[in-house]
């Protein structure tokens, strides 16, 4: 039946263009769906009222949430919109979260702290049937959810784009994880590069010590990078301090060129702070930036989300995306 599948988003959000791109690509793939707007009204005290502008009764709803909101605003909107969709009698609700906030506190690392990722999981699981996100900060977060959570991987898209667009980067390539916790992520990137381009490469990683949150006291490199092209792979760039330290150490150890690929770009202290430390910096558009710089390259990841939505809507496997 026509329009049994619905794509929903707030047209006033920063990701509306991203959502429209997904919508048109789904239509090109032959999926029969409609694009429905979510309106958010503000009262004078800044309290909000959310409204689904069209009938979604007995429909499969893919809600794409704005990944550029302040975290508390993002969480509040997510809960209220999911509730509104559920009690509008939707058949199924799938949250599409290009950037999953509150994922960086995924364990109790000191006394009397909240495990933020678990709190978000509990609230989302109340009203939603499924979640799609990409490059989770900690894959074990999936275990907090009582519903399926599909963690997409950006590295197949990133590897193909980067090394097809800049073939000179394939020579003498070393892949680096900026810390021990990201080694598996960097290894997946490296293995995809090897399989795709049939070139040798190896992995190095950095060791960092934080005297307090947001600060780095000591940074050391484990591995040989002399006369190599090095690409640092990470999931989030915040202030950029870790990547700056990594780039500095790489050059001290003789790296020829230094690049970075990061899925989620925050740049909370501006890209200018980071740019001069890298020959080129690659990010995806999970969080629209509005930055134009010759050293910053933005990789459009909407095709991956399109394929994931299409496969779920047509009851096909997602694992084939990453073969």
C-alpha cells in the first residue's frame, strides 16, 4: 500500500538537507514512502510542544533526528517525538540517529556518576522499536538497549572515497589509532584499505595520559612511521587536542604526510585550531558543519543510511553492507 513507510524529520533542523537527500535516494531505489514534517512549537518559557503533521497510523516510521542540537535539547526532543509517534498509532518506529549523544560515558569510571549511555538507552527503548546509528563510540553500548540497535560502519565509504579521490595517499600508508581504545576501529579501516586496493599497510597507535578531563599530559607513539604517509582514524573530534598531539608526535618521528579521518566532527574550539597540523582532514556529514576550508573534506554518508533504511524496510540483511 502506498506510503506505508514514512520518513520523518524537523524541517527547521540543520539536517533537513541530509534527510531530503536520503528521501530522494530511497525514491530512486523504488521504495514507496512519504516525507512527513515534525513541527516544534515553543512556549514563552522555552518549553516545547511537538506535533506530527500528518497521519502515521499503522505505518513504519523512520525518524531522523537532528545531530547538531545541544545534548539536553537533543535528548528531550528525542523522547517527546518518539512518544508522539508511538501514540499516533504508528506500526513501527525506527530512530535514525546520525550522532548518538551521551555515548562517551558508557561505564562507571568513578563513584556517584551516571552511566549516561544506559539512561538514553532506557528512555529510547520505552517508545522505539529499533535504532540506526553509525560508528558508536563504544560498541558495547548496544548491550544497554532492549531493542535492536544497528551500528553502521563508515569505513567502507570512507576508504573508497579517500583513496579513489587521492590515490597518492595509497603509497607507504600507515593507519594510526590515536589511543588504545580505538585500535579495532583503525584496524577495520586498514583491512578495508588492504582488501580494496591490494596494498600493504600496518597499524600504529598512540598512548595518552589525561591528568584531568579535556587535558593530555603525556603522549607516546608505538610503531614506526618514518617516511610514511599516516592517516589517523577516530570516531569523534572534540577540541582536537588528542589529534594535534598525535600529529605532532608523528612529524617528530619522521612521518612524510599526516592525514586524519574522523566520523563525527564537533570542533568545539574551531577547525582553525586543528587545520595546520594536518595535510588534509576528512570528516563525514553526520553533523553538518557549515565550514569551508581547503584542508577539510566532508564525505557524504547519506548513501549508507539510505541503504540501511531500504534494507530494513524491505526486510533484507544489513550485514551485506560491510562485506
